[in-house]
């Protein structure tokens, strides 16, 4: 039978052990909570990058010229990208007027896409534009753009590699992948081609949405890191 003196001898180390275990438990809980928060933030960032990647598809597909400011961009290329944004939205062709193998996209719908992609700083100037595949002819009488009912392969497909938020802007690092460069591995997986080039896309906030304000050349992410 233990004596009071022996009990006192064990009381102190047991107390320390309880305290240590309590601290370990608290640290574990805190680390788990932090890890959960970080994981949620990373998941949200990936989801947002994917959203912007989809947004860039009609802009990147025909490799429009780079520009430092939206006011200096080629208007015909901005209109072309806006029309492709409608085509890529998978809207049924029976929702539009069709005549002699040509489909008419209303100018007001093209303008809405123009604003959603490139903002309202610059007013659209409706005109016939030459696509890399064919012309989008502006019909002033119908106030619409007409194009052949046909598909076309994208010259490039965007891959958003990184996203940095700065005040009311978001800067994306985007790789341009050749639309015809994808191959299938032996295991069935689709393998991306090596990027043809990289650009920095600056998005500006307007309300709760973002629009493209600049597309500028940049280096591969690895090279960017070495130069820091």
C-alpha cells in the first residue's frame, strides 16, 4: 500500500505528463484546423483558376495579339473573341436565324460578350472581322454577324498555371498549349503538349466580375522564379 509520501512523489511528474498531453492535443487541433483552412483556400483558388481558364478559351484559341492596355487592343480581334465566346457556349443553333448555310449572331449579344470579356472602358465598333478560319461578316441591316455553320479547331488552349491577387486586380500566368499537340499515352491518359508560350493576363474587377485589361508576354514559371 502506497504511503502519502509516495503519492506526492508521483503527483508532480503525472501532473507534468497531463499538461504535456494537453498541450500536444491543443497543438494537434490547431494544426488540423490550419491545414483544413489552407486546403479550403487552395481548393477555392484552383476552382477560381479553372473558371478563368474557361473564360480565356475563346480569347486564346486564335492567339490574339498581346496588349498592355485594353484601349490599345485590336478591335477586330476583340470582336472575333466575343463571337467565339458565343459559339463556345454551346447555345443551340436553332436559337439563331439561319439562312443559306449561314448563322446570324445578334450584334447586341456579341456586345454583351464583349463587355463580359473586355469590360466597358472601350466601346465596341461593329465591323466585319477576318477570323483565322473564315470571316465574321457584319450585316448592318440585320444588325448581326453571320458565319458559316461549321466548327474549327483551336490554335491554342489555355492552361492557367498561377494566380496572384493585387488590390482590385488578378494576374494570371497562362500557358498556351497547341490545340493539335495533345497525345494519348499508353495507359490512356491524355498528355499535354509542351507550352508554345506564356503570357501574363491582367484582370480588373468591375462590380463582382472581372474583365481582361491586358495580355502581355512573360517567361516560363521556372525562369520567373530564378530571376527573383
